[in-house]
């Protein structure tokens, strides 16, 4: 694993080997931590690293922290500055993934959210593809249901809630699929194991609304904007029924890790023509240009290191 040499840990940048928590830490014992997943893209021609939408990522992270009654002095700007400091320290010149985490840092037993100290950490890892088959993914409907907002905040990136994602991912992988689609408690298609979903139906781009227990993805938000402004597509945020994906023209998944992954089969049924469709292909090309800092119009989404 290409882990960073340094990490941000409890207030300062330290060698990764010194960034350690106790086995008695609340966040470890109870999953009371919230995290982000941010990517940085290396542009070889420009010899520059671009961090994609860090403000939005940190804003969501601070919202997740708020849902777990965490208190912090950090705001979006100070978290971006700390990210740049950490990236400069290790002088990254490749594609990377950053993992910031706020966690309940007290030691000892006692499940609750209040009267606990909150800490922040971040490390970096070299990163390339997450879904190997990202132009031709085969997925299944998971037998697991997506966490419900009345169980664990679904719009928060809560560490403990990722047991749900892990169950979904492992069962799909062991059954030979690249990924899974997950229904919420109402039976609507919610998302993948750690990515949002979109379908093209009758030429309209459709994605579940933020009230269907999805994580409010930054990639999702970016794709909606690109589809409307650059492809002139109509985009609807509405609930999606299970069988709609069988008759959709196109299906794809979005996420920081998964980027834009074309789904070409669902439970062995071809989606549309059974190959990546034109809308997915166009969005992938647009998105790649934006991420690498090659699209001037969306330069404000990137922070250059
Ligand atoms: N859903 C879940 C459960 C996720 O973990 C992620 C990845 N953060 C996403 C969706 C996609 O969100 P984003 O585009 O912000 O990475």
C-alpha cells in the first residue's frame, strides 16, 4: 500500500507511524467517527496536483460531525489549508485519495454521543481505480437494505454505518458481481455500496432524491450540473423502482472512488444494448477533463496544490 509518510493527527502533522489511537478509543469501540473521501488528480503536462471540490467535501464532513453532536474549531477553509500543508509535506506527484476523519477520542466504556472529546485525523494514499471494470460493470440487487435515516443518519458518512456497505460489497463480490444496487426500506433503489446511481430513461437522466436514504454525493452533484449545462439533458431527482433499471437505456454509478462507472448488466440482464451508452461515455470524458484541471469552465471545482 502506498500510504502517506505523514498524517495529520490531533492538531499537527506527524510521521504516519506516530499517528496512533488506543484500543480503548470511543470511535473504535462504537464506530462513532465520521469521515470523508477526497481525491487529488495529478496532471502530468501541467506538473500539478488538483484536489477535487475540497470545500464541498469538508462541508459534508462538518455536517456529518454535527449529526454526531461533535464540536470542532475547524471550518472548511482551515481544513483545506491543513490538507494543502499535508500534501506539500509528502510532495505527491500521482493520483491520491485523502481520508479525513473526526472521531470520538475519549478512552473507556459508555455508549453515547455527548460529553466526549472530538479529534481530527487525516492520511493520504496513492490511488487509482476503485471499480476495475468501470466501463462494463455487472451488478446485482443486494439482499441487504440500505441503512435508514431513522436508524443511522444516511446522509452522514458515519464510520459504523459502513458495516452496511461492507456487507453489501462482500456478498456482491463473492457472488461474482462488480457491485450491487441497494434498496431502501421502502423498496426504492437507493444507491450502490458506496456510490450513487443514475439511469437514463426515455432520454431523461434520473437519480434518487436526497430523501431516499442516499449519501449526498459530491460526484452526484457534479454530474447533475454537467448533464444539465454541458449535455443539455433533463435531470429528475425522483424515487426509482427496482424494475425500472431493467428497462433503462443506461445505468451508471458515481462516487469519489468509483468516479463514473458504467453498469451494463443487472442480475444478468443487459442494460439497454448491454454496452456503455453515449450519455455515460460523454459524462465520463467531461468529468475526466474537469478532474485533471483541463476544463477552464469548471476550474473553480479544483484546488491546485
Ligand atoms: N454513497 C456512499 C454510501 C458513499 O460512501 C459514497 C462515497 N463517498 C457515495 C455515495 C458517493 O459520494 P461522493 O460522490 O461524494 O464520493
